[in-house]
C-alpha cells in the first residue's frame, strides 16, 4: 500500500501524531508492536504524566481532552525545596492568572483516550477495484523489519503475525523510543549519557490531602517528586543511585515509606500506604539530528530526558503539533509532499530552540543539584530564595514549560488544523 505518512511507534507521541493527522486528507499508517491496552505496553503503563497547560490545550484542540478531563488531577501549586536547606520556591497558578499549572494523568488513561480517538478515524478502503481514500491504517501487533530510503519515498517492510508485507510512504516518522531502530536505519546517531541513577515510581497515600500541590525536592542522592492524584493519593518519583535503588527495591513497604518520609518530611503528615514499585534507569538521549532523508524523528526517539522537571512528553507533544501543522499547510496542495526537504528543514529550524532550551534546562538542573560542593549548595539555596521572590523568573519558567518562547503551534493556541 502507498501512504503519505508512516508513523513507526503507537505510544504516547506516535498515537498523538496519528490523531493530529486524522482530520487531514492523508493516507496515514501507524505501526506498533504492542496493543495499547496490553499489560506489556511500555508507553501506557502504571506511570503518570504531568501535562503542561500547552499540552492540555493541544489535546483539547484535537478532541482528546474531553475523555481525560474528568480523570486528570489539576496542579494548583508547585513547591520546590532542597533537603537540609531552608530555601524553597513556590509557583501558584492563581498568581500566574491560570486555573492550574498543569494536570496529572495516568498513562493508561491517556493511551485509552488517544486510541479511542484513532478508532473513530476513517480507515483506508482496501477492497479491489475501489479507490483508496484518506484515513488511518493501523498495523498492530507488527514490527518494522526493514527500512529502505529512496529519493521520492521510503519502503517499509512489516512483519505481522509471521506474515511480511511492504508499504511505501512519502514520509516516515520515527516515534519508536529512545532506542529507535528507524533513527538508526537513517544513519542518525544519538548521544547517550547515563545519569547513574534509577527512578523508582509508585503511588503513596499521605495522611493529609495534597491540596493539588506538586512537590519537587532535591536530596543528595537525587531528586524526588510527589504529584497530586485523585483520592488524595500522590505519584512518587524517587531518584536514587543505581546501587541504592537495587537495595531499596528489596525493602518492605514499611522500610520504604520510612525512607521516603525521612527525605520528604511531614508536609503531608505521615505516609500511610505505598503501591507497587517499578524501577526505571535514567539517561539523557539526544539524537544528533531531528530529520534525515524522508524521516522525521520525534518524542523520545529525538530526546529522552531526565524526569526531574516533567518536560519529556510535553516537549514531544510540541514535536507532534509542529510537524502536524507543517504537514497540514501543504496537504491541500496538488503536489503535496509531506517528506519534502523543504518541510523537514522547516521542522528542524522550528524545533531547534525549544528542544535545545528544554534539554539544557533539564540536564543543567540535574547537574546543579547533584554537585556536592558547599559553595554550590549555598548558591542553590540563594537561587531558590531569589526565584521565590521574583515573579518574572516564575513567568519565564512557565513559558519554558509550555514552549512559549518562540513560534507556538496552532494546536497549542487552540486553532484546529482544518
């Protein structure tokens, strides 16, 4: 079959791009190895995601947010502190003129909402003798076994339940994660730097209601975050050295809660219960390019970030919104080519500033709060105090988290692509 766009990866970013392109008069293929509702699906697991207001607006414009709004927990305030130091910083949504700084959603709920929206998109007619129409064709469970680049298209060989088939697309999108095979097929290398840290992710139930406050606390062994959830629960992201994480995973629930309590303190009273703990090794992955030939690289395939500031998926969502807008602008043209060098060059230029800024900010935050020097610790403490007293600094961070420093995609401004 012949397609305009083939998206490899149907996780959070790939599925979102499929939804964004669905209203356009394009033939789109999505290739995903694991069904979205399978327990083994790594994108839509027990983790949660903190959505910025810009991301919420993108999902709202695409028609996904109505299915999520009742399931999402608003973040009204953000509290940042460092263990053993008196400095702290606070960001209040009301002071920024916002109803919320962001929203916490379960990844499984997000996956269900995205794939439900995809299932309502028109499929591509494949009956003999009938002209193919625009729509979404999903290959799942399926894996890409070979990618061959040509001057005017890309040939993709798909293995599905022991049967191989071949499709052709004008543009292939690598949305297949940090270890992207498609990125590698186009000869794009990625810088990978392990942080020698592991994030243990779980849920905890504190004695006091969280009041919709998100806490980010830096400790000598790594940052920890508590994000508000429904029912008074919180998502806990505890970052430890790899060696410490191995030991902590073997602890009883009581031992684990006691250690978290020691690090976090009693702002929410005692921590009463903890859910299942899952470890995730942390690293920074950065593709050397965001396009090559007729391939665009988005989401974790382009940049895999430390979760310290919760910006990874939000950055990937802006990849989606920017790419979808560029494709939509050319879709009505008679000779529309979503894989043209001009489109890819414009995409690269558009994403460069936002991408570079967020990567530098996230990585710099990890490095700064990992530095054990006493002089650096004092500067950090003063920095948190200064940040708490300077409204312009808070507004600047808010703009960074939403990608508002440069050209803002139409979807993030509430403008539909059709």
